[in-house]
C-alpha cells in the first residue's frame, strides 16, 4: 500500500490574511486536517481502529507564499515510529514548488482510557 496521501486545495478568501497571502495558522489547520483524513483511510487496516492521534510536537517551515485562487497540492506520509511517537511529514506545493514543509510527532491513544499506546515498530509494514 502506498503510504503517501495527497489532495488539492484551492485557496479561497477565508484562507487569506491581512498580508494578502495564506495565513500561517491556516497551514497548521491543514496539517491536522490531512493527517486525520489519511488516518481515516488507513485505520481500517490496523489493530488501532478505535484509537486516535494527538499532536505532540510540530515544526513548520514557510518557504514561499500562496495567494488567492492558487491550487495547492498537499502531500503527507508517516515516518518510521520512534517508540510511542509517530513522525509524519506534510508538504505543501504550488506549481511543483515547495511552499511549506511540516514535520510533526504524534502519539496514539485510547479515547476511552486516555492512555497512550506504543505502536509496533513494523505497524506501517503491516498495511501492505
């Protein structure tokens, strides 16, 4: 199974800030949104179907700006687990140029008990 998930976003007025480009906070929202969409596609193939992800750490680097009516391609994919932490990469492109690069760390938890779960080191391989 291909672990890269992507989607297209058309920049609208609601995404634009007072400087006339996509608001930086909007990218953070999109990072969380695409991670959730990707998980909803993957979880059916895991033993973690009833569990949820919580964002633990977020690093984002803004390289270029996006403007009204731009079409942004958002790509995301998980990295190799680091104990209880699951890295995820999210990249934003416009016209094949990298706009924003995001690296995040997530932890999986049981919503009922609120306890963090440790992932098997090969859990991504089991999605094939």
